[in-house]
C-alpha cells in the first residue's frame, strides 16, 4: 500500500524557485523528492538543536 501524502505550500523568491527547478531538472529529480529530502535534513538539524536546550 502506498504511503499517504499531504500537500505542503509556501512562497519563495522567484530566483530561488527558478534555481530549484533547474537543479532538479539537471539531477533528473522530481521537485517532490528534492523537497522531501530538504525537509528531512532541516528536521534533523532543528530536532537535534532543540533537544540540546
């Protein structure tokens, strides 16, 4: 059975969005996969920081 998914929305500066699209295309990676990877890394960084407080 496929994992249930949810939509995430946000707004970025135009130049950052274009750079992201280009990087994903060059890496032959979907934007969804790249965002999932980035969010996981962000959570790792901030979960370890918040547990130190």
